[in-house]
């Protein structure tokens, strides 16, 4: 799940005022893997405000729920975060906190590295 109150989901802590487009490639690769499996995953909009979540990965339903009312940056980051949860698989509840930290770090790493690659590519052409 992605908590609304987590600073990494606020859109300010990660890549402030930068478009989330650099995360597009890993997002697409993750989506392709999940949607082309023998038991494909579904990505669906959901109002998760009652839980104070921006997104949720529900393994028994093989569904990722995303709050569609987020701005573009938060939406892309939330989707990437939930895709990583889905790809990593379910865990016992006592491991949730550790897993959340791992997924957060992976999400940040991907968003940052893709942004750096985009900047390098733009710079190389000038
Ligand atoms: Zn999470």
C-alpha cells in the first residue's frame, strides 16, 4: 500500500516539480510482466481516502488499486510503487514494514536514475 501521509508520496520529497515521465520505462516493463502472466493482474481506480492510501496491491484479487485523483507525479510514483509490490509478491504481515521500506527505496532509485538518464540524453544532444 502507499500511505498518503508518507513523505515519499507527497510529490515534494522525491522529484519536486519534475515530471514523472522518466519512470515510464520501468512502469511499462513491470505492467507488461504482470499483465502477460498466466493469471494477469488488473489495475483499477479506487477511492482509497478512507484508508489514507494513494494505492494498494491486493494479492488475492491480483489487483492494483490506484486513487485516480492524484496529480501526475504522485500517480506515476504510486503506480510504480504498487507494481513493485506486485512483482515482489505477498509477505506475512510481520514483514510489511520492512517490505515497505524496500519498495520505497526501489521506487526512489528507479525514479531518480531514469531522471538522470533523461537529463544525460537531453544534454548529449545539445
Ligand atoms: Zn507500499
